[in-house]
C-alpha cells in the first residue's frame, strides 16, 4: 500500500517533536557534564537522522512510486546506537 502525500508529510511531525525534546535533554545533560553532553548530542543526531530518513523515504515513495529500502531500514539502524 503506497502512502498518501498527507501521511508522508505528517510523518515529519513526530521527528520534529523528538528533535525538540532531545535538544532540551541534551542541553540539560551538557550543563551537568560536558563530556556526557557530547554523547547526548551524538545520540540526538543518530535518532533524528534515522527518523528524517524514514519520513523522507515515505515522501520519496509517494512522489516516485517506488520505496527506497535503505532509507526505510536506516531508522532502526541509527536509532539503536542513538
């Protein structure tokens, strides 16, 4: 089942909300301990990048009609270390 354009665009909302929450958490951790803050920022990058790639893959799927497997699978690959 090919997702609709509205669904593909809507998939970016949880990624943006997660980004806001993780920025807030990483800033709080960075204030407590600088080295741990760097690790928190690295985790933020992995998690948000995975979510963005997954949401972008659905958008590409809607536009082109073909799914991009490596983008879809990157969510779990990047979220695990993040």
